[in-house]
C-alpha cells in the first residue's frame, strides 16, 4: 500500500508499505477518513526525521480483519469504528481509566512519534483502542471526533462549563470552532476570538454570540465590556499564541478558569491575574477513550452537524499539495477520504 510519511523540513512522500495483517489482539482497519490536525504540522515542519512512520492520527474506518484472541464484543469484521490513537501498558491507573496517553510506562501515539497512523488505505491497531462509530455519523465526523472535536469536548468537560456561563474561545481553528459549536449546544454564551475574518465568520455560523479580532481591539478588555465589566466565567486557548494565552487569563472574572489546549509555547501572566481574582489555569490533553465515545454520543443525540468543520477533502495522492496548503494556513480542516 502507499502511505503518507513526513520527512521533516516541510517534506513528505508517498511511500510503499506492506499491507498489514493482524497479530493476536489486533485488528486491521480499512480507513475511510483520516483527518489533518494542527499537531501534524509539528512533525511536518520540524527537523529531518530518520524514522519514517505513516502520518495521520485521526483514524476512522471499518474493521477489515481481526486477529486471534479478539472477542466479537470488542471488534468484528464490518464494524464502523474510530481509534483512540494511543496505547499504553494496559495495567497502570491511567490505562485502566482510559487515559492511555498518560501511561506510566510511556505511550504509543499512532500517527505521531512512535506508531503508524491512518494516512493510508489500511491501519493495524490493538483491538482495545477501537471506539464504535454510530451508524448515523459520517466517517468524516468520526475522524474529527478522533482528535480535534474530541479535544474540544474534553476541554469543555474539564472546564465544567455550565449553560448559564460565558466561554471565551481564543483561536477558531478546527479545535476552537468545535469548542464554539459544542459549548453553544450546552447552552453557554460564546465569545470567539481570532484574527482571521473567515474563521470569525465560521464561528458566527457555528453559533458564536460575539466575535473579536484581537489585532483590532484588546480582546480581554472587550470581553469584560461584553460581560458587564465582570469578564468571562471560563476561557479556552486553542491557538498556542502567547498573547492569546495571556488574554485568556486576563479576560476572566473572579473565580474564573482558563483551559490551555494549544500544545506548544509558554504562558506568561501577571501573578495578580491569578491571585487577586482567585482564578485557575488548567491543561487539557485530548480525551480518554470513554470521553471519545461520550463525545460521539453527544453529537449524535443533539443532532449536531460537524461536517461543516471541513473546508477541504483530499485523496492520498494530493498529500504534498494538501500539506503545503495546510502549512500556509490557507484552509480550515482537511480530511483524506479513501
């Protein structure tokens, strides 16, 4: 099979791999949709890579083959599934609770640092990493839930967002837009912050009550004006931008909480923004396996259409041009359909 491999230094290639076969406890998926995620760009843009791993950590597809020792309740040929794209020891506290990315013995990240991913016709994974995809949801939706949208859902749960609260979402890329959409479905008031007019327009179409261009105004000050001088109850930072991180704390009211989702860079805030407001800062790293399933159920039960998150659809042969476009931030969320 031909699969996408990041080489680093903004280079990739379509490389030939043997078609996978499942070992004991494993399954092979026929990939139907494999999403493009902002964290893909870390490996794409980074230094030259000696280990050539198949890219793509938002897998969604159909079970094609099942290895020995896999019970039918876990996986059967023809099942529509997503993948919780991590694996761990299976025995530590974090693995047992479904947080395999936090395994005490270290984790495998499929499509990431040490495991083959889903930018390929087929993908082999342990059967226990599978999360069933409801029949009513598209494979594209499953790919989004498998990272970006699931990450937004996980952060909202960490924030314990209530329907009578105001949430400020900094960054309206795929994760931020998902947060805007999901928070509105939970009844919250949402203020969306992004310097790009097209992303602000998408945020409005996804239900944002107000949008802010942070290059035009002081976002934190305007958020306070929009909340009777109090500030937002909660905020979420999805851009990894240092100024946005600082403003996501500055915009909070007393007792507010800021959640950091962007995975690179640092945060610097005046300590009085925390102490005198008794504010909290927390981090949120994707989601647990059960959280991924919960996100899918929420989207299904609320009838939420997340397919508009995707601005571009590609086939694997488009990979070089697709990632050049993605790297230049000339698109929203992309997905490879197979």
